[in-house]
């Protein structure tokens, strides 16, 4: 990786006058007195690292199947959804298939409660993922 470095006096002092030191002369390449500094601790002891460009994410919605596990009775409901569907839409699809589950369920994905407005693509949901229902208990 090449960098542009200015002559030793000009690189450390910002002098705007051309009478004091003359015009700046810049050389290409890395300065000779640089010391590499590890910028990412896990890469400190590696000898070779490859960074790959990820292909662009497809903007077209994908249809796939996810599972809804009822936390109360252990019933698993497979649902076909789109990657652009929201969690609220997912719950509507579940209620169409199993109306006995009731509408007061909340969902947990990867151990965290999910917001009804989030889309499946925002949550990075993969085909075959499982959501678990739970009900909030109000103490009295």
C-alpha cells in the first residue's frame, strides 16, 4: 500500500511560507521510519489475511419457511414468509394457520424479543429459523 509522504521537515511542521523552506517536495511510497501498528488485535499474530468483496445483496424479496414454536405448549408451526415481511405480518400468517394461538403473543428470535415493525431481512433471518412465542406477565 503506497502512501504519499512529504519531505522530513515539511511532514512534521505545517509551514505555509515558501520563503522559509522552499516548495514542498513529496515522494511516493511509504516513509522509511514507519513502524507498523496492529490495528485489529486478532490479526496481530497472523502472517496472511485475505479480505474478500461480498457480492451485492439481492433487493428482490425471497420466500422461505420459518418455524414458530409456541412456548406454552411446544406446538411448532411452519410458515412461508418473504424476506421483506415484518414480524407483525409473520404473526398474522401464524394466526391464519393456527387461530387458537391467540393474538397476544410476542416473539423471541436469537434470545431477544423482536419489534413488530422489524423486517425479517433486518433481523437476518435465514430459512428454517425458529421464533419462540411468549406472553408477558403483569404482576399484581
